[in-house]
């Protein structure tokens, strides 16, 4: 793992599952990541919070 690694999951700010290596991003970047296949956290459900439903 390094700074240039691809994201593993998208979390809502403050999610306890995000761990120590997180980076805040604008809404459009989070939505883009989710629509491109980055996993949504099963605890904080950012896909629901952002209004993205499969």
C-alpha cells in the first residue's frame, strides 16, 4: 500500500471502519468512485447517503 494506491472502499465522513489511511474527497469524486466499482462500506452506506442505488 502506498499513497498512489487505488481506493478500496468509500465511507461517509466519521465512519469508524475507515481506518487511519483515509482521505476526504468532494461529493462528485465519491459518486464517481462508487459508479466505477469502488466498494461502498457496509457499515456507513455512502451509496445510500449519496443517493446512489443499484
